[in-house]
C-alpha cells in the first residue's frame, strides 16, 4: 500500500471526485482531503492510499489539469516530527 500526496486541488474538489480520478489507475483504499482545523475550509491538498497502481497514478496525474488547476501528485513522504512547546530561548527575566 502506498500513500500519495495530491496538491494544488481546487477547493471545490470532493473526496469522491479524487477517488474516481485515481481509480482509473488502480485500487484506491482511502481518500483524505485536508481541511483547516479552525475554519473547516479545504486547504487544497490531500492524500490517497492505493493498494495497487500508485506509481502509474503518480506518473499519469502529476501536472494534469483538474478543476482548472494543475495537480501536483507524488509519493507522500513521512511527516516530519514537529517541535513541541515553544516560547523562549532559555533566557531568564
């Protein structure tokens, strides 16, 4: 199973439309479009998990037009760990 990053999506795109697009190349396990946590508006990217045909889908769909936008499609990279906490540089006041 491979996870594919899909970027530059039109904000009107639905998970069903993305699934239909990728199913032309293989078996889709899941589609997850990412929304802003606070506004719940689409962020214009998502992830597609494919059982088969992932490499073919990346090759065929990267740079193609969808909803008036040129898609960015590539194999998803593992998420970088985020630094926790924040604030301060160890200074005392």
